[in-house]
C-alpha cells in the first residue's frame, strides 16, 4: 500500500467523514475481523499484541475508537495528536517500524471490505487508502523523532538492551518487584516518573517471543530500574498471564531480560500545586514512581490514596507509610475491600469497601491540585466520574493511565 505525503483532497475528506456513522455502529466488528485476518496472514506480529487484551476485546475496541476519531477529524488531524502521541510512545517502546504500517493498512482495508460488503464501495476504499497513508505518515514521523531522541539522550539506547535481575523482591501475595541493572555496566537514562518499559521474554514451549509493558515503580536517577509485576491469574474463559507468571515463577536473580528504553505520556508534570495520587490494585506502580520522586524532592504536598483487595494483595504499603510518618508534606490513606482485625491497628488503613465521594472529599486538599489516577478500567471510570462530576476538577488537571489499550472513561 502506498503512503501519500500530500494533503488529502476535499473529496477524500468528504467520503471518509461520511463513513463515521457506520464506524460508530460497526467499528468493533471491523477491527475484530482485522486483527483475526492480520494474525492469520502475519503471525510474526502476534508477539507485539497482548493476546489477553485481544480475547477480552479491549484491543479491537481501542482501535475502533481510534479509527472513528480519525474519520471524524480527518480534515483536522491536529485534533487527534494527543492520541497519536500516546500510541506512538507505545509503538516506539514495542519497536514498531515503518515497514509494518503497509501490513496494517492492507489488512484494515480488506477487513472494511469483508465486513461491510457492498457498502464499502470503490470510492470508500480508495478514500480510506489515501487517508490511511496520510495518517500512517503522521505516526511514522512522530515515532521517528522519538526513536532519535531516545537513542541520543545520555544513557539512552535504540532497540533492546540486556539487563540483569539484581534483586527479586515479593511485595505482596500477587506482586513482585524486579530490580534491573544494565548488563553492560553502562549508565541509565533519566525517565519521567510514571513512564514504562517493554520487557522481551522468550518462554520455553511458546512459539513466539512476548513483549509486555511494565511501569517503572521507583523514582528516576537511580542505578537500576524497578518494575513491580502482578501475577495475573487465569479463568475458565481466559488463560493466566503468560508473561507475568513466567516472571514470577521462572526469572530469578542473575537472569537477564531485554528491555526497551522508557516511554509513555503519563508522567508527573512540572508544577507547584499539591498532588493527589489515587491507585487501584497494581495501578499503584507508576504512582509509586511519582510518590517517591515527590518525597525525595520534598517540595509539593502529596496525598496518596491507595485501594486494594486486602493487605495480602497490597504492595509497598510499608515504604509509603514510612514516608508519611517522616515527611509532613505527605498524607497517606488506604482502603481495602476486606479488612482484618490486624488491619484495624494500622492508622493508614482507614476504610473498608470502595472509594466513595464522601470519603474522598474528606481527604482532598483544600487548594487546587493535580490529580493522577491508575488502576483497572472500572476503577478509572469511577474515579474519573467523581473528580469531574462531584468535585468539578478541570480536565487539564486530571491525568490517568490505562493498563492495556485505551477505553472510554465515560461509560457507566
């Protein structure tokens, strides 16, 4: 598939925008068929995508939303640049290269034709081919700049770099931290608190290698990277997390893992306002990086609110409580679904059940603050709703991270 370097002509824009209504109703059907088609013809791409997200339907849903946004904004692509930037970070971390874009384009156009049938006329397909070329050029250009900047920064690198597991530390019954040092003994680049790395694993018995993105869970400017990985349990409908279980069960101190350089657009923004961090489950990992950074700087007041299933599931409670006890700028609060008798003696474990607006209102700072929240999708939706609807927090001071493909926070 050719990729046009020129602006789209008015007829193409009109045709693409006219497809928005059908994409709104049948977009997920198209993208689900697209992934199935592409993986059958290009199985080497299976390792790029988390197959659990495929089975849950989150990846096709995210792509459907992105394609719809592109259709609606095809005449003003600058409107979707924030989404482009977010996806480009993931692509750079996964080492997506320009030569892979034609494969995606070919299969996406074919999926549109095969799903829509006669409704996908030659004019529609021609318009989308031209539009895809322009959109792909935008992604390739943004990603190329990211590749260059990453490789050129002090301690940075291109591609994958070998790291030795220096320490493996259980943080809870389900979360384990891995302290990773460069096998070449070289320096590490600075990263923004909240960013992630991609881990490449070759698991015995697996036909393809696996790529997974994990948040860095400690402050930058250390001589190690730390990731804190939740062991994902399986169910009747979905297999257990292949990579997370491999890391927990089979990767030990002294072993070597290959990583790409830090990436991601969810990170602590420079400002003087207080900071509120709200985590659900393993969503605490990028927020721990922010928290530790704020504690080390000791400049901005920080309120850290953590929700977890129970104390046995809760990671890194002790260091957070220690920081709260030693730093007068730190306010720390914990909420568990299940509270034990022993938990009742801990002053930081203050609520049983879910975070609700009454409890949250009692914890939030009186001054304007910046809000960062991360966790499972229902958790993100609930926190987003409370902050916007109950506390009228402006969107520009709300920052959140999806673990996996992006989704709609306005649902439910």
